[in-house]
């Protein structure tokens, strides 16, 4: 049985109600919040048969702070959760898809595949932000290694503002093998690397594409890099040498969107 965890925030809870209402065991709503967005959450909960408990803000804070966080080594508790007046306690089973799910998804596409590969992204905030950008860019699926990747937890769902429930997240046992299988399907593997001579804006990103982003510190692993068809870089004109991986992901995805949209319109 999956451990229970609080999912907070209007977007994240709304998507849970839409996609996985059966997993919610308790829904808390802040008494002082009376506005259209909260009313929409209440109406959604009512439509799917999830009962709500309305609590004063102080009581809601106490529940979340006492049950979802534990003191670190310093003995200090982390900052309060930004719950936006709504929180859902639910079981969060590992809903990441498998290699077979990826094959089925690709077989069912009637357009050029557009995938995002995250090579050992371990920060939940970065994974959540990447899922949000992937959803906005129309990515068909996000692929991660089964090990050494951030779990699909409450933090990811909060940062993703609902995208974690909409974008298929595929966890594969062997990423190099998966990249080879994608190439056999005619999908071009493009890896982001700061030292690449070809820039993002010079690369052709219009066809079947899997964009690979490396980890927060080390970038792509050697085997992952070797399986890329080509590497590309983001031009850097300031004093910093690199971008946060989630920011870089958004930049790369939207250059691909720009190119693909222009090709479709021509």
C-alpha cells in the first residue's frame, strides 16, 4: 500500500480530483477562503463524490505542519506549505509508466513524436517545473530512469500545478537501451550540452524528436551522451555559464515548439 501524503494547492488538488479522486481519503478546505477558485474546487469535489472538511486557517496549518513535515538535522522545521486554502490527503502510488506504456503511446500517435528525456534529475522542484513546461509545450511523454530520479511526490505535484497528472511520466530500467529503441523508430535524439558547437537555434527540431536534459550538476551521463544523434547548446551572453535545468528545459522545448509550429503553418 502506498504511503499517504498531503497534496496542496488549487491546481494540484483540482487535477487529482479530475484524474484520481479515488485516491483521496481526506479533503481540507480553509474556512476563510471564499472566492471563485475555491468554489470551483468544492464543486469539483462534490461532482466526484469526495467529502470536504472545512477548517479555520490555523487548524489547517496545524494539520499540515504536524503531519507532513519532520524536523531536519538542525531541529528546525521547514517553512509552511503554500496550500492556497486546500489540501488533499491521498495515497500516491507510483503511477510512472513503463517501457511498454511508452511503446503503446508511440504506436498510437498520429503526429511526429515529441519527447522529453530527463537523465537523473533528482530535485523534485526541477522535475515539477520540467513537467509543467512539458505540458505547456505539448510534449507527448517525459521519460526518466527508474533509479536516481526524483519521486513523483507532493513537491513535484505542487510545482507542476496539475501537469504531473496530465503528462505521462515514463520510468525506464535502462535509459541507453530506451534511447536506442527510440532511434530505431526514427526518433532523433538531441542532447543539451553546454560545450556543443551547434546552438539550439541552428538545430532542426521539427521532426520526430526526443530532447535530452542532463542532471543538475553533472549533466548527461557518458552513455546517454553517446546515444545522442546530435548535441546542442543554449547561447550564453552573460557572466554565468549555465542555466538551471528546468529553465534550460523550457528554453529548449519552446524553440522546438516555435520550429514545429512554423513548419506546420508553412
